[in-house]
C-alpha cells in the first residue's frame, strides 16, 4: 500500500497563494479587486500556520498591499505593506533594487493616504537604495523622487526641512539640466516659494515666484505664467498692495484673452472679479 504524506502548511499555502499572486502580477490580466482582497484575506490562517513571521506571511501581506494600492485604498493597504517589508527586512536578503522598489511603493502609497511623515521616511529610504548598484534610475527619476520627498516634508508641516531640502534639490537639478530654461525646474522653484511662504518669509516667496515667472515666460508656457501671476497677486493682496495685485490679476486676463482660450479667460476674469469684490468689501489682507 502506497504512502501519501500529508502536505505541509507551506505547501498548502503555496497551492492557494501562487495562482492569486500570478493573477495580480499578470500585466495583461483582469481581476476583481474586492474579490481578490477577500481571497487573500481568506489565506491568513494558512499563512499563520506556517508562521507569523514567515516568508509566506510577508508575501501575503505584501500582495494584499499591492491589491489595495491598485484599488486606491491606500489607508487600508499601507499598514499591511509596512508589516510585510518589516518582516522581509528582518530576514535579510533583499537586494538594493528590491529595497528601492518596496520603499518607494510604500512612500507613494503613504502620500496618497496623507500619511506624510511615513511618506518622508520611505521615500528617503527609497532614494538611499536607488543610489546603490542594482537600482537603475535615470537622473529624472532620481530628482523626481527627491521632489516628492520635498512635497511630503511640506505637507507634514516640516517647512524648514522642506526649504533646505528643496534648495539642495534645485542646485542639483540646475547642475543636471542647466540653470537656464528647463521646464523641469518649475516645480521645485514653486515648492520653494510655498516653503518660504509657510515660514512667513513673503519676500523670499516673492523672489522664488519671480524666478518661476521668468522661467515660464522664457519657455512661453502659459500654464506656468498664469499660475505664477496668480500667486504673486495673492501675495501682493496679503501685503496690502492692492494696486500691484490688481495689475497682476489684470495681466492674467490680458494674457488669457490673447491666448483666445475661453476657459482661461473665464478663470482669469473670475479671479479678478473676486479680488475686486474683496477690495470693495474691505476684507482684511
């Protein structure tokens, strides 16, 4: 009589888990997110049978995180992803590329969940590991990640850190792209203006915005110019300089009219009208 040994908990887990994992990572595949989350949650007892700190548990938690992220349920998935990476890191063996990718996924998800301190931590870790051999990123990707870190610092209310971070980022971006007219500089310059504004240094904020305005004009980028004129107008209004504010808002109207774009013109006229109404009502600056 032949003897058929019982399968181990790890084997039973793999039999059910592997097809789900393959479905989730199939680039051309389709699946129900809610059903997949339910199917993965049902595997929790099998993973626990293998071990609460097992590789199987880490794999299950990470796949649950990936599915929640695909479903844009970041607040639900983030704690699972954090636990999964902690388990994996404790066991060792992760390559620099794996560390970069997993920390980045967690940082990006934390941004969406508005968990900004968590986002800073993991985006910084991702940036660190991206510098190691094995994580092949181009300069745009590396600087883009650092811009996300600056954004997260700002949203976390860590304005002085954000300002220092973004100053260094701008210097490195100018070294990479040139200090002249490159659209990729616009975002970090704008962020610097926001950092300075939140720190109460409106003069520095204005200086950064003037630099961004000059960049937008050199690029003939209507979007950058109109947005920057708006921010400068708000600053002038708050500084008790109504004539300057009115001139900036009127400049937006004139530019939008010259562009022959009804939507831009409608927005610019509405902004000017709102400013005029506030001035007439004597609203405090």
